[in-house]
């Protein structure tokens, strides 16, 4: 077996592997040495090679042969010619995606698309900034051009996902910030394009991978810490549960409370799409009903909760402890500095590219989670 692994690696391109081990912190990654073996064995089994052992892409002739139509018909369908029926155009598109066809690049680097919605990324203070840095650190040395595409419902409703990717000649797509009502989310159940979803899970499609932090582990770290400080009644404050990640964190938090025998009634939770409702309604309610600590679903909400407590004359952490999730840069500069659960966003970006690269090589990864870490600052203390 060892010789098989050595021989397989020796015959494969080293760019991806060298970049992966140079950039990613293996201590925080669930997939370790087995990932290397799996990647290369699957690459050998799934890839189509020519006589010289190099990976080759499908051609117009391959699509035409599979559909028993002419090469000209295939070309017209892919270019949106008016004299090709809609049913034939869709048939050609689906077969092209299935066979792994990509349009000739004419000297340009191969492209991957990063779709972003409901997430800021322009500044180092923003959640998406480091994720994009991580993606680029892996993708660009491997020869890929990263294209950032703002995503909205108008775009999603105007064209099918696979068709958009084919027309743009994108080899694969990564998605940040999707909500459960995004139209393309349904298409991910059957899409043929290699796809990676950050903090979203679509089951049953081997071409789609879920990448994120281990939210269950993060909530266990948080509750263990607060319970260790002496808190027995802990509230939960969240944005609306219209995103997969917020549902996962909500469920994980209350699951940990139940496992530890702590109060876990519905009255201990408050969530809303309206930030002001969270701050002026749910936050005071949780404190008034005796919660000595409040776990927030993300740092921005926790930071706003700190400010609102100050405005209401509620001392943190003397009167109530507040804990966030994400570890944004601004957490260390709040008053008091915010205790939080860290997800290493740069490594999440690297892992997202790792998953997408594996998908593009035919490796059907399902889930790729990174460990979380408790960052202790000054917003939590034993209850009075």
C-alpha cells in the first residue's frame, strides 16, 4: 500500500499538495494524512488521461458523440444561437457539465467563482475578508484566477446555476453568506458543477461540499466555559434563523444545555431579523428573567449587545457576561474586550479551496469542518 501511495504521488502534479502543506495549519484541520491519500487515489480513479498521463478536458466532439448530434449543433447551443431549441440547448449544457467541458481560455488562467451575499468582505474588519485571503492564498499559486461575484436573487432567478458557470467558463464555485431562501440553493441538489458552500449543507449531491467551523464544538466550548465560571442560567441571542449556520448554532447551544442538565426552555432564546428588536426587546427580557450570561450567535450582535448594556446601565461582566462567535478583529477593542469563539477564517478559506480543488479532480467530499477555539477576554466573569 505504501508503494502504491508513493508511486501515485510521484506521477501526480505537486503544485496543489506543496501549496496545501505550506499554507494550511494541519493542527486545526479534521482531514490530515488520509486526505492526501484519498485525494491522489481518487484523482487517479476519476480523471481522464491522455497517452502521456496528463489530465484532459472533454471536447465539443465528445459532447456531440454522447448526444448523437453534430459538433455544429453543440457549438451553437453553447453559444446561445437562436436556431437551436431551448430543449436542445439545455440538453447540450447538461451533458457538457457532466463531461467536464470547459471553453477554450485563449491564454487566460482557469477561473473559479466566489459568490458573496449577506456578508461584508471589503475591510480586514469584515467576516469575509480573511476567507477570501485564504482562498486566494491557495488558488492563485495553483494557477487559478479568483473572480468575486456579488450574488442576489435577481441574478439567481435569471439563469440556472450550471448554465451561468458554463457561460462564464468557471471551473467551480464557492459560496459565502447564502440564506435558506436563495433560489440556487435548490439547484445545488442536482447541479453538476463542482461547488463548495461555506456554512451551508446540501445533502445527496456528490458535487457539493459543505465547509465551515465545527459549530457544535464551538457551542460546547462556550457553555463549558460559562458553566465553569458558575453560570447556571444562560440565554441565547441570535439573528433570524433564516440561515443554515444560525440554525446549527441555535440547535447546538440548546443541545449542550440539555446534555449538561442546565435550563433549556424556549424562553431562554431570542432571535430576530431586526437588530433593534434583539437589543431593545430580547436582550432586556433575558436579563430580567435571571440570565447571568448571554451567548450571541455572532460577534457583531455581541458587540451591539455590549453597547446596549452600557446604555442601559447594565455592567458587563459584573451584571451579565456576554460571549460571541467568530473572533472579528474589533472584538479585542470593545469595552470590555469580547470573549468569543474563534473560527480561523483564513484557514476556512484555504480549506474551501482545498475542497473545491478536490471536487474539480472528482473527489466527492461531503463535509469539511475546522476546529474552533475559545478566546478568553474580559466580557465574562463569575456571576454575583
